[in-house]
C-alpha cells in the first residue's frame, strides 16, 4: 500500500515523524500529528535554498567594517499601527498579523492598503473572499475608489507570477492558511503547506525588497497554525487582542526585528472600519459614578506608553471544596500566588472564597506592576468596601510581602495626575520625595501591611 509514503507532521512544532503517535516526540504536544504526503522535490524539513538579497554574492566581512544603510520606513497612515511596527513598514520585511476570525484583520489591512496605494504600488491577495466581497467591504470603509491592485488567488506560484510584473512595494496575503504551493500535495492550512507557502513568499519579499504582510488565523489553542514555523520565519509578529463583546481592538507586537516588543496600538471598531484611539488611557476605565467595592485603577506601561486600566475583583463565599480562581487579564498562576501572600503577610484568609479578577476592556496585563492593584481589588471586594475615589494603585508584590518598585514610576504617576487622580498608592521607591505630583498625593508603601493600612 502507498501508506509507507506518508509521514506525520506536528501541527505545533512542524517536526516530521515516520509513525503516528498521540504525543509529538519533539515538542510534547498532544494530538498534533497529522498525516501528510511529502512532495518529492521539497521534503518537509529539507533546508530551504539560500536566500539571496539582490545579486550580491555573500562575502565574509569584519563587523566593524560594515556601515548599515539607514532603514527607510513607509508610514502606514495609521500612527497606532506605525507605533507597533516601530515606525512604519520596512522594505523587504515580513510581518505576520494574527488574531481570531472576525476580529478585524482584513478590515485593518484594506484600510491601510487603500490609503497606501495612493503613494506606493500595493497588491492585496485574498484567499478567503471574492473580489466582489472585497469591493463591498471597501464601500463600507469609504475607500471603494482606491487605486489598489487586488487578486483572489490561492496558489502561491501563481500569486508570485502575477505579482512580479506589478512590482508591488507592499504585498498582503489574506490569509496564509488559505494559500498552497503546488510542490506539496497536502491541504492548504496544514503545517507543511503553511511553511512552504510562507517560505516562498518570504524569499520573494527578501529578493525584491517588497514588504510582505501575512494574515494568520489563530487556532482554538490560541496559536497560529504552525506557530513556531511562521514566527521565526518573519521579522515582526503582531497579535490582535480583544474581548468578544468589546469594540476595542488592541494590536500587540510580540516580536519585532525593527522595533520594541510589547508596544500596543489601540483601535475601535466602528460602522466604517477601525478608528485609531490615539489617547487610549481612559477607555479601559468603566467610569463609575462613585467608587465601588472590588474596583482598582492601575497604570500599566505596555511598550512605551502608560495607560490607565481598571482591575475588578469579585470575592464570594465558595460552594465548592476547591474554590475557583479565575483571572481574565492577569495571569492565573500569579493570582494564586498573590492570594497566598495576602493570607500569609496580610492576614486575610480567602481560602474558602471564589476569586474572580477581570481587567476592563479585555486588556491582557502581563506586568507584575498590576500585583498590588489586583490584591487590593480582591481585598476591597472581600470587605465590600470601596478603595476610595480618584485612587490609583500600582506595584509589584514579592513573596515576602514586600512591595517592589516598577519601571517607569514617574511616567505612570504623571499619567494618573493628567487624568485627574488625586491619590496614589505605589512602591516606596517609586514615590517622589515631595510626595506629590501636581494634584496627586503619592503614598509610598514598602510592605503589604502598609498598603492595606493605606486603604483602611
Ligand atoms: P474582518 O476584518 O473580516 O475580520 P478578520 O479578517 O480578522 O477575520 O472583520 C469583520 C468584522 O468586523 C465583522 O464582524 C464585521 C465587523 N465590521 C465592522 O464592524 N465595521 C466595518 O466597517 C467592517 C468592514 C467590519
Ligand atoms: Mg479576514
């Protein structure tokens, strides 16, 4: 039987196995091996042909004799997108934009392309929609008369053959999971197809200096199919983040060879596409009329921009022998640790309580600077007592109950003062000597006990 010809490719790490097994022997992921027929000329795992940048043959050189060329950047016309890209599109760079289906990837890219096509030749290839659907979307976005080259083609070889004479400076493939290479017999969206198609497109981008944007859908597990394969093939990885019900969309750079990571761009979905939110501080607050129990406002600093974010906690007597700890926004492990610190060093037992923590607006807060706000929000809910009006909190909590300083304290305090907050509880080392920033009174705390006292 032809069975001996097939191999099994891990959907998670891309490794090839001769036999099926429940767990990938290379990366340890479960149920990720899928059967594929390798094509004769380009076996999965075979080394890609060397990428040549233009016509120059590679030479061994001394590092100190190399003068890098200034990286020219093309602004996208959306400053929030330029911010996550590190200042605009770099020629020959490859950007992967990931996110859940329906979050707004195609919308954002069509808006950007329509605007850019006035200045540079751009090509939009869609494998998901017909050209009529793209035109209808363009009408909704008010860019129906854009001078933009569009194509609905899923075969990479044909896309490249059609793209070459157009000499686009920007090529968008929407999405990488829908395109396929004729060299492989496996289905579009499989790891080997995604890898092969992407590597052909990347070679084209590098050889011609075309900026390339690949759209990638995120799987149920929250990763782009063949994530590791794609992530290390590209220069920049951007992810769309949003809460299902929220109209706000956050784009985060998780990898960037041309800029800082963790930089955020904030957009709002409207009837006419995505609008940028250039001053996002206030949108992650729920603006209660008066202070309510379980709510704390913190200043997070994602990338280079301080932002005000509201953390909400609900602490309620549990009916379960194993009380629930649910964290939407902060890390769940971190929450468990913080509750242990609150018990051990604050004397507040929450062992028999369910604890839910949510960050308003679906923001993911990975910084440890959120610790103190999460703890005090939980305490406030437990005591059913508001923390106080116009109060801002940030600081890292250590296992010994100490409150550790966080980077960018001055900027965070300045942002809070700018938005009319009047009291701040922050790590002692982040508090200015004068104990004031404008109208903001700053209380520096060194231990968890001091912080609890400051809100009692
Ligand atoms: P889309 O860009 O198609 O998502 P993706 O490419 O990431 O799968 O986003 C489509 C969603 O956005 C859809 O639910 C409708 C909504 N939408 C608006 O609210 N306003 C608009 O102007 C457009 C074009 C879409
Ligand atoms: Mg789409």
